[in-house]
């Protein structure tokens, strides 16, 4: 999940450099959503791992 967030972030950076603002904004939005989903999944798995001990 984090890999896809980084990929979309890089796509957003490249699109911004070449002047494609709409594509850059869309890719950055997708990267942000994927990053927050990754964070939520990480915290849930961390808490579940601590509760199993």
C-alpha cells in the first residue's frame, strides 16, 4: 500500500514539473488517500499485535 502511495506521489511530481496540474492534483490526492489507509492499517495491526501478547 505504501509502495502505491509513493508511486502516485512520484507521478504527481513528474506531472507537476511538466505542467499537467489536473493530473498532478489527482495523483497527489490518490497518494494521500493511500497513505492514510496505510497508516490506519499499520496502527490497527500494531495494536492487534500488542494485544495478542
